[in-house]
């Protein structure tokens, strides 16, 4: 009997205006046995006690424009405000010369299973070990708490091709895959049509002949 939780083999039509991508879930269940990376010169890690929605989305787009980060763009103002202020949610920014150079968002709502809900750097901060240092900070924030049993995150094939191998090098183990279907924010005017150039914009999608 086919398990109805899973897509059967073969092609599956995606509605016009939608995107579908393959999501990989990864986890670690103990702090890696290695020294933490030193703080890069000029950087500090700053916790954000309260986000202004406009400031958050500006940074979110700067990080995710190329990779079609979408989830927060598809929220209403009210939904975004509530999500950023949700109990257990903590946000941090690697900061240099007063500028926010990325975002680390962690969800501690389940004290034993901590999620890294967003992790990324602006393009000019990529390289030089910033990402490794930032991930070491996330790992410490999780496993410095005795109740943490598991730290997990997800990435997808729309993301940078460096993302998945980076997470694995940092000690995360892939454990599941899923297909995510969502609106294309470019067609909704939430993101510039030139964003995500590796994912073609299809305004008039139709089912391929012969499939």
C-alpha cells in the first residue's frame, strides 16, 4: 500500500504562479568536538531585542534576493510582526562598523529541539570565515543550555549550492527531505523580477505536452 504521506514517483503539476523546491532537513545532537572559531576582526554579534519590520525585510532581501528567500515576504505586516516577536524567538546580527552583515534567527520555543530558522550573510560578508564563526555562535547558544538535545535547520535547492555542504562540514547530518510549494514572490510584486536568476520566472505556466 502506498503511504499517502509521500508523493508517488513521477511528475506532479505545479499550479501557475507557484514554485516548488526540494528541502533538506539537517540536525546535530551534540556539540561538535572542535574549538570554536575566533571572532573575525571588526565583528561583534548583536542580539536584536525588537525588529522594525522594514529594517528586517531590507536585511532579509539583501541576504536572500539571489536565493529567493520567500517565507517572510509572503506574510502580512501583522503576521510578520507576530512571527518576529513570537515567544522563544531570538535574533542576532553579525555587525561590523555599525552595519548588520547578516542574520541568525533561532527558535527556542521547544527547549529540547532548537531550530535555526534563518542563517545568512549579505554578499559582501561571504568569505573570510564569517559564516563558520556565526554558526559556531549558534551552536554555542543552543548547547550551552543543558536542556538542548537537538539543533536543527533546513535548506533547499534554491539556496546557494555552498549551503548544504557548509552545514554538513559544521557537523549537521541530513535526515529528511520534503517538497515545498509556495507562491512565487516575484509574480506578487514582493521581490524584483530579476531576483533568483537561477530559477526561471514563468508567468504563464502550463503542463508540458506528453507528460
